[in-house]
C-alpha cells in the first residue's frame, strides 16, 4: 500500500497541475455513472471495505479499511466502482454500495504534533471553547459556512475552523 502524508499528497496534486475544486462556485465536473460531482467527499458505510487495484472484483485487494464513517474522496467513477483517495493520498477502487453520502471529517494533523483544535460554541473565534480536539478525531459534518464547520461526534457538538478538517474542501458550503 502506498502511504504518503497529507502534505505530500497536496504537493503532488499541486505539482501535477490539478486544480483544487471550487465547490463554492459550483464549477465541478459530474460523474458519468452517478451524475454527482467528481471529485467529492463521501464516507465509508461499512466496518470492512476492500480497496482494490482496479474497478472489478478480479483486481487484487490492496488494503482494507476497518472503520465505518471515515471520509474518503471520490476521484473517478467506472460503472458501479468509485476510485477513492484517502487522507494519506493512497488511491484505489471501491464498490459503490460500500460508500455513503453522509459527510464526515476528522481533525487534520499539522506540523505541530501536539496541536489541539478548539471546538467553539459558534462559528466565531471569539466564542467560548467547548473542547479541544486531537488530530484524528472523527465527526459528522452538519454544516459548513466556507470558513467554519459544525461537527458532532461522541460527546461533542460545535464549530471548527474548516481549514483544520479533512473531509471538506476549502470554502465549501454545506447546508
């Protein structure tokens, strides 16, 4: 399995000349199979999701996800298969029924390994801090304003700066 850091994956995207999608402006291509935007974020539906080298069951399983709800990015569609990218930049093919449109995200890591992220009462940096979340904490995305997202999870509900989440695009708005 190819393992790369999120920073390395972003550098590879920029170096390849790929544009980061402008979801706020609605300038996305759509998938030939689903008619939905590509790329887009979704989440894993099952606690066991095989990721394959190609878009058929004849292709080898390159790795297995073992946690439902993790966000992944769909980067291509072929019949009932979706090519996905994980937070480390690794890509592979997953059968469409193992993916959910439910939006999730997790607190992304920064250069400072001990960097905790404030969970605010409202989408305002001056609002009270309800909790501090560690990188890797997973939550459901309820709304995003383009700068802040309301996320909920086990024992937390509040607002996080959007740039600190993996599973939503910069400036993306979710209602």
